[in-house]
């Protein structure tokens, strides 16, 4: 992610040191984070250690598919197989936990900027760029002064924690509803109120949504914003509104 300089994993933890001494860090709650960190490797190790016994049992059943691989696993020395497959499961569980934590949005609030970390990328939103903050279902949404969406991401920490954090730092928290919700209209092909270029972008995005190509859909959402249209989704259906200039 990048730093936004112009309008256009703890839970409520406080960072220490430097200008971020009073920063608030919001993300996956600590209990869920530790459950993921400890539970995923433990579950992986348990499944791996149990695999030789499960393979030996299943290999003798005539209805079991993949009989060959199961017989191969069952033929291994049981004590070594338990250790090796348990270790493999442990590593896979740990890798899953790292990936899952990285995919969770982490929000760091300071007086002059908002830092957003997700999927190994970092983005900064300077305070003058933030005109409204709210939650839409399980998503955190941040609007620019021209009502452009600067952020729309899944957030696992809960709206109440977000509200406390943003309000504590004086950001314009709008609650759990979009302040421009009444402007949204459902998109249909060749909507007469939209220019042909916008209709073309939304038609391409409709195909991406139907094919569950989320990355393409996100890129096309950004393209629509460049053309002056904000898009949100409801059950793979698109709703649009125009940008609203700051008063």
C-alpha cells in the first residue's frame, strides 16, 4: 500500500516511542490471535500424527478412493510416520497462521495519520484526507472529502473497537451506516444515467464478480472511482453513486 498525501496486532493497544507514543493499534482481538497462533499448528500436528492410523484404517475399506497412496502411508514404520507427518502438520499449521494473520487488516491510529497494514503492504492516510469513517457490514470504509472511498476492507475486530479508537483520536466517525447510502442505485447494463465508459467498466466488473475474480473486481472498482462513480456490492450485485463534492 502507499501513503496518501492529498484529499482526493493488538486490540486497542498503545504503541510506544517517538511521535507514535499515543498511537492506538486495532486488529484481530488478542484472544483470537493467540488461538490462531497456538491452535493452527497444534491442530496441524494432531492431524499429521493421526494420518498413519487413519490411512491404515481406510486402506482396508473397498469403497475408499486413492487406495494406493493410503496403502503407501500405511506401509511406513508407524512410529516414524507419526513423528514426520506430525512435524509436517505442525509446519503447515504454522504457515497457515502466519498467512491468516497477515491477511487481517491492522489499523494504527495517530493524531496526524492512519496506518493500514494488510497482506504485507502498508498504506498511510494523512488526517486531512479522512472525511468520514464507518463500517458497512464487516467492512471498514474511509471516505475522502469528495466522498471517494480511500479504503474498503474486511475488518475482524468489531465495530465497537473501531468506534472507540477513531473517536479517541478525533477522527470523524459516522457509525455503522454510509452517510451517502441514500444515493446508491442498483446498476443494470447500459444504465442511461451513466456514460458509456462507466457502463463498460461496470459490465466488466459484473463479469468478474460472477466469476469470483475478486482482484479484478477490486481493480475495476478503482477504475470506476477515477471516472467519478463509487461502487459497492450486495450479494454479487453492484450499486453505484456519484461522487459528492465537499461543501
